[in-house]
């Protein structure tokens, strides 16, 4: 999220919550945390808001959803902010039943003047941190320099977060969600599903992101299982997939199949895989949609074009599959690649 210098933190509550299954304590604060000066405002605003992607949007379920009901009452003035934060922190604590859940700090923040679309809006943010880092503290004294090691929270970004914008409340709010990579791997379903009861808004970002993710999995896993392909074939198809999305404004599955997959049997396999993917991930990917550049940028780092050969060589392939040949040398009993080029740089 950019252009957040004008955002103001109106209220901030901090509690200790999480990992109720292993007996961790729930400690609820009674009063809001004071924001002493502008430095605190800017530092905390950057910490809480910077990780969010505005294009990746969600909405909360309104049915039997404590988070939705509580935030609605706080926005409408029917529940004090402090009481709402304690209610949600207790709910978070009790929902933390996974072995991956960690005890830590739970924050509820009231933001004013968040830039979104062409205007500004208020929002309530919920965040959780649990990982502590060690910091070397340096203090100057008359007799010299004193050093101490202290534990603290790295201010790069929280591990979990959601911003509930004061927009589209009767549809479940417009929500932005953040999870760190480690958090996703450990407990992928907890934050979005069990705690927030959030579902993605089906838009161009969602369709582009899901389709590219599905293509990556199909080419990396399914293709080699059912067809005689090698690593260079995979890299070539990954590049063609990414090139298609970069050079087209609109995705059309028939056009994509012809330009990227080529062979009828591969196209049939891809069609079946798409159906299985949608069922397994409980998503719906449309056959035609506008391509979103932000989703391409997010997915591009996953489309690796590197040949890793033992521990000796990494070959970066940027195109021209026809200039790479793979073979096997019977005398040495080793595989080899032959590369054709015009100039060495």
C-alpha cells in the first residue's frame, strides 16, 4: 500500500493472544495505547500498512461471523472500540487451535484517511505478531559505551494482518489480507478461513493470479507425469505462459491453449487439471477475463527459468528452446546440454 504518509492512527489496542490449545495465556488490555508523537505515528503506520496489496481483495462472511459483527458495531458506534478489540482478541485466542499457532501480540487499530481508489476512507486493522528477534542496544554513558541484547519485534511487517475498509459493509466490507510466507506454510487456513471467514472477491486480479498459479503447477508437476518432457521443455512452456499474459490484455482459454500448450492431448490434460484444481482449491477460474498486471508481477518470481545441474552449474534460460540440446554420453555415463550462441558476453 502506497501513499500512506497522511494516514492517522486514531486508536490502538494491544493484547496477548494465541495458541489456546497449548495453554497460552490471554491477557487483555483495558485502555488504548497512547501514540506519543508523529514519529510513532509514521513508524507504526508503515509497519501495519506497508505489506498490503490493494489489488488482492476479500470480503467477510456475514453469517455467524463474530469479526464482521463486532467491527460493524464499532464502526456504527454501538460498541466501544476497546470492548470490540477485547471481544475479537478473545475470539482469535480461542480459534488458535492449530499446532502451528503461536502466542503473541494481537493488535486492533483504527485508521483514518486511508487512500483507496480515488478517495480516502477509515478502516479497522487486525494484526498478530509472535516472532521475536534479538537487537543490540547501544547506550552512551559518561564512562563509555554500554551494550545490551534485547528481544523485540522487527518493524518490517506483522506476520498476519487484515484491513477492513469502511466500504461495502453490507457485502462484508472490502478487506485486504496479509500473511507472511512462514505463516502461510504453517497454518494456511486459520487466518483467512477459521478466524476471519474471508473469501476472495472475484475480479481481474483474482482470475489472473489463480490462472498463473494453476499453470505453474500444471507445467511443473502434471506435465512431466503424463508426457515425455524434460526440464527445458518445462522452462519453455513456463516462459510462453508468462509471455502470453504479458502481451495480452484479455485471457481466453482457447487462445491460450493454442498459443502455449500446442498439442491436443496436452490441452485435454490441462482442461481436466483446471477442473480438478477448482474443486481442490474451491475456486472458480473463468475462461475469459481481463488480465491484471499486478497479479503478473506477483506471480513472475515463481516462474523460474533455471536449469540446475548437480551442484556445479546453474543455466539461466530466457528463450530460444531450439538452441538447447540435451544428450547422454555413454563413455562418461553423464547427461549433457549443448548450447548454441553467437557471442560470449
